[in-house]
């Protein structure tokens, strides 16, 4: 019985892995990037890449190394050093990013991604390379590098009823680079509008807002969010009733979470019974093209989103 459950879980994992594309946004739960055979050989089968061949061995750009399978941040460039061993070496990892487990050889300590279990390499101590005296010896192929200067834009995800109206307002907001209507919060890959409409997928109609942090802030956008929908409606938004129309902020950073909670507290103190859920981003799938920029395409105006001053 135990075996059957195990095989079933593996099958589910394989199915989920084969359905997903590569995204730079960190994914939660079991939605992982598709791995190529050479990546699988190291990340899943725990083999080691040939030394001196990995693309990050002699590499010293400033930025963050992410897990190739799940995009979780693992190491920072300032912790990287050259141990002369042929693999990228780090004397520190990002807090709680990696897990140490005994290697199957019974001698070494293996390191895996704490989020998805991807094999990264091994950790050694007492070699005296740096003052921390730790060497995380990592396969280049297990990682994806995100340069610091790539962080010129930020994304925020707001669900506040029908995404046509939510997108309409964010699109006009200063500092917003692009908006995409879509679905967040559910598990099924590539949900369709019809599926989400049934109200039982866990997905909510959501707008992805990409913005320039030098021109606006998450807080400004979140304040706008609370003023273009009714954050106190418990069963949907306006005439749209169902779980797919509930109010959510799907945060992607700790700062976004804190800001959202701060604004909800302010609104509650003002007497609004805010029911907006603040939760980590769980999947974002763009909606069908028909739903994108709906009001600018049709020249109509939103039927259930009216800007109301609340702050
Ligand atoms: Zn991972």
C-alpha cells in the first residue's frame, strides 16, 4: 500500500513537471521548471557535472544564484570564491535556502534545495579556504544566475473581482509598464476561463502588474487596489459572485506582504471590514487573449469597479 502511494506521488510529480514552462518568478508547491536531460542527470539523479566545465565556475558577476528547478534564491555572488576545484564554491547560503543531508556514499554531506529537493552538490568544512571555513561545492547546472542589474522592474498580483476592471485601472497608473489579466491561487496548470468560472478551482481572476520601482511603489499600487474594489465584500465583487472573484493580494516578496498588512490595518482602523487575503503567489496563468485589455479594446467602461477614496 505504501509503495502504491509512493509510485502515485512520483507519477503526479512527473506529470506536473512535464506541464510547466520556464519562468523567473519563484513558484510555490510542485510547479517546477522543465529540466533537460543533462540537468535531470545532476538535479534528479544526483550525478556530478565534469569539473571545470560548468558555466558558473569562472564567473564573478554580481547577483543571485537561483535553483534551476524551482527558481528559489540559493546563493549570493558576494559569498562565491574560487576554491580551484572546478565547481562554483560559496562559503555561505541564503537563509533556509538549502538542506544538508547525508550523502548516499556514507561519507560526504549532500546539499539540496530546501524548497524542491533539487540536488545541488556537497558541503565541506575545515578546509580553511575562507574565514567562514565552509565550502558549498555546487554544480553550475543546478543553478540559474539572476544578475542584480536585471531587477529593474517588479511585479505585483492583485485579485479584486472581474479582471477587466482591475486591469483597466492599473493600466492607467503611473509607473506601470504592463498588465496581464490571468488566474492565480489554484493548482491545475493552464486553467481556462470556463474552468475558473465554475468557482471550484481555487483560482481567482488576478491582474499581474509589472512596474518600474523608480517611478512608483508597491504601496501606491496596493492603495489603488483597495480604492478600485470593495475589499469588504465577502462573496465576490459587485454583481460577480463566486470564489473566483474574491479579494487577494498575492505577494512575491516579504516587503509586499508587510505593506499589504499595514494597509489593511489602516483600513480596519478606519472602520472597513477588509476581507482581502494576503497570501504568497501561487501560480499565475495569463487569461485568454479575449480578456486582455478588455476595456481599451472595446471602448466600454468597467461595470463593477469604481474608484472610491478610502485612505
Ligand atoms: Zn529548488
